[in-house]
C-alpha cells in the first residue's frame, strides 16, 4: 500500500469506522454478535507508532509504557491544531487467565518536523488486585497493553486489536505486603467468628502506610555467594561487587580492612576480575535498559529495565535487594545536560518468567525554561545510562557501567499554552476534571478527550465526583500562595474554597513521590512547584461534594501576606452528582418473575430518569441461550405526559453503536447518535419474541449511563435494574 493511500485511510478513519465498525477487520476475531464483514484486513500497523516497552515500579505502583512515534506526518495536523491521540489501555492477568482492565492513558500528538523516532512515556497508577507476603510465592502478573491511534480501545475487551498501533505483553512484579498489613489481612481471612469491619480494615491499612517504612535487612553475604555460585564466577563477583566498590571508594583504613577481610573469608580471588573491574564494558547479562521517554503531562523521564536472571540482585523479596540506577541526560542542542539519577529496587526471584521481569524508574524534570511559545514545539535528545548496584558517575554522559547499558531517543517538549509569554509570570488553569478548558463551553459542558487520555469521547458532559483542578504558575516568583474562589448555584458571588486535598510531591534529589496534604492557611494554599519540587499532574485543588448545577471557579495569586498579583479568568463548569434512575418491568402474562411458553411474545415497560442521559441498553441474560430472541421497542409517554425520546423501531439501527441488528436480544440507544433525549425522562415499551430462544431462566435488564465526567477518570454515572422470567 502506498504512503499516500495509507495517509488517506488514516484521515478517513472516523468516517470509515462509522460506516462499518469492522472496516479494517480488527473486530473479526472477537466474540461479538453480527460483526459486519471487513472491507480491508489491516490490523496492528506499526509504521506510524509502536508500543515498545512496558515496565512497573513496585513501590509507587506506577505502570508505564513507552511509545515510539515514527513519522513526521499522519497525525492530523501540526502543533497549532488539535492533532490526534495515542491511547494505551492496560490489562493484568494475575495467573488465572482472566484479564482485568486497569485503565487507560494517552497523549496528544501532531505532525512534527523532526529526525528520528520520538519517545513518549505513558504511565498509569494501578491498584494491584493481588498481593502476598515477601516469604511466599511472588505475585508476577502478565501485563497486556494495547496501543491504538485515534481509536479508543474499548474497556473490558482484552482481545480487541487496533488498526494503527499494536499489542504488547510483559511480566511484572507486585510489591509484597509489609509485615503489619499482611498480618492484618491474614487475620481478616482466618478469623471466622469475629467479623472485621471493612472500613476499619481500610483505616488500619491507611495508618500503617503513612508510617515510615521499616527497611528490609541486607541478605547475608555468605548466603548471596552460595546462591550466585550457580551463575559461575561472574555470579560470585556480583555478590561481592557492591562491597568491593565500597572498599575502593572508602578512605577509612578500618572500613577497607573490614570489607577486605569479609571478602577473603569467602575464599574469593578478586585478582581474577582485575580487567572486568578496571576496564568496564557494558554488560547486559543480568539487566538491560530497553526504552527511555518523556511523560509530558507529569514532566517525568522514564526508563524501562528488563531483569533477566533469577539471582544476582543481592537477595530475595524479604531482603534489601539491590538497585538499578538510571542517570538521565538531555541535549537541547548544546550538549548533554545532566538531569539526575533515579532507581528501582529489584530482588532475586527464582520464579522469574522466561522473558524476564520488567521494571521502570522515573525522574521529575523541569522543562519550563526550554518550552517555546505557543505553536513552536521543541525537541531534545534523551539518554539513559543504566548501572546496577552503584549510581553512574554524574555529569558524565559517556559513563560506562560494569553492569548495564545506555539507551538514546528524542523527546518532544511541548510549547507553552496559548497566551503565555516566555519569562513572564502568568498563572494558568489548564483543566477541570482533566478536561482542557478550551473544551468546556460557556455553559460549562465538556466535549473531547481528557488531557492525558484517562477517558475519551465526552460530549456535552457535566462534571461530578471529586473534580481535580490542574494548572501551572509559569515563571512564578517564590514563595507564592494561591486561593481558590468558587461560585456555587444560587450564590450571589464567589467564595474561597478551602477544603484540604492530597498531592504527590517529588523533591529533588529524591525521585520518590511523597503524599502531602495541602491545607489552606488563612484561606491560602502554598504553591509548591519550583525548580526542585514537582507536583504530580500540576494539581492545584480537588473540588468535592458539590451540588448539581452551574459553578464558576478562578484562582488568585500573591506572595505571602502581600497584595494580589495575578489571577486566572473565571471558568464556568456544570456539575451533576445525581445518578440516573432506571426501571424495567414485565407487564404481559404473569409479569415479573412469571412463567412463559417458548414462542410467547413478552412485553413490558422501561424508563430512565436523568437530566444528562448518555446511553440506555435493554438486554437479556444469559446471552448464549437467549441470542435467538427478537426485541423491539416503541416510544410511549409515561404517566404525567413528560417528554420522551423520539424513537421508533425504524430508527433503532442508527442508535446502535456496534452496528448490530436492533431486532435482536439487545437494543442500545445513545445520546451521541441524537436518538436518546439528552435530558428529562426517556421511557417506552418493549416486546421480546421468544420463538428462537432456548427454554431457560432469564433476566431482562436495563442499564443507563449519563454523560458526567466522574472524578476526572471516566464518563458516566450509571444504574441497573432487572426482572426475571422463566421460559418453558
């Protein structure tokens, strides 16, 4: 296929997908009813973008993928346009063959004039579904990540294939419980008579997690040498290597003598390794750095490391283990600039899978001084240098580790937001509920994708749950403090919003985020970000417990106890914290929970009450036995004469987003298709022809979702209702 033909297909993706959801054949192998025939067989094309790495940091519980963007065009426009999106959805299999959806992230991409691949990191924080003690079998889930360009990977469909993009799988290691938390969980499982209140359990866990961690002890040296003899002489050297380096670097006679005697007591002849120690060469027998990239949303550099062997990492999970260090450098055009060194802790794990275990480490960086004005994208070369056991020499981009290697790529440095002048102090409220402010209209409704791809496809959406406010005070003086002003429904004017919230803060040279509670002092919050402090996501506030209706928010800035020196433009946003209410009833024959004969046409009513309706589905379970059923719906005004959605049997096809025949056992209506009323009451009647259904016990269900962006993470408050019947 020619480049021009493929570019045309990329441009036409939304239209072709709307005409035929399986136009490219990426749905053909899924277990879905009535999948249309493919026009092209075009799946997992990696010419434009490719998912190259997946890694996990056990302590922070951050899972990260690295995506390479390979072309200079094909991404729907330059940096002054909306461009397009790269989405990554993550699944974990904890060993039972079931893939659990852990969420999605993504980034905005444009046509950019650069040479070589661009490397983007896509992180997501996960809540592991399985843990264990350090002395038990380790939890080593398999990760499946799905990269898809401009087409959102659907949730809970781990076998879905992208058209442009690819699927990648790797194995990771989950951090074991601490001794205290593990004991609490064991008691919960073992005590049958005394029931532990789940809320109390969560509180105990929270208290324990807030305490300073008790470090694991180092493994005895003799024990390490014994284990690593299986790796030969090089394995023995690995066991004593950190001690040898400590002795070489120490200026204390007592320290050197003590370390030397400890090594000699193990009958190890270090002279065999003179060349290895004195003339280092990159060695990837035990670990290898495969990918480096930038997470633009969090301004963090990421590196992904593969651990290859079952031992050689200074002890098991109950020990201190060892560290894989990554030193990062960036070249903005005038040579390499040292950014700092980060690390991830690794251990001996005898159960390591054949493909190894994959870890990641990240480092916060301040790229604001290198960001150009709106529409002028910058670039930098990135280099990561991996070193096991000892940090690479800082400020040396040509450092060679005894164990490790290096990896280079190019990163994109996004321009400053529109209206921000380089060097001029300007506060900027970037997003509400993770939706960029330009995508929120004057009435307070949002349309588009989240700034970091947490959700996609919002349309005329209000906000609900815990609503994050994110932004930046560019080129800010220090110290600085800010105040959140909120105008609620019915308020004559805005009032200070002082509810405390938690932020994850990284303070250089530390690379580990720490949870900090932001508390308003006299109504003012401290502005934390600086050249040495990074706040995850640029979180400035968390709005919670808001009533339904129109709100307005803005921020004021000042130096402590000084006059107001800057403020953000007031922004309106709509709130909906009321879930939809749905109901389905069987009204024919013996009604709800009744018995019917095969071949009967069963009928009933349904209703959804919601001011911001998004979708409504009526379906029957179990699906395999009921798949021959024929369902039809008809609009009918409910009691009181309230407005109803404008739907007839002939318009249901357009309302069914998966293209399935509407006269089957499931009918779906959506607001996006203009069929489901966006507000008020949606109600009507349904009929189900059971002629081709198997005799069985069934449930008829209604599922309703609204359009609310919930806690900045997904779209839709929802509700279910069901009634049973028996077909004999």
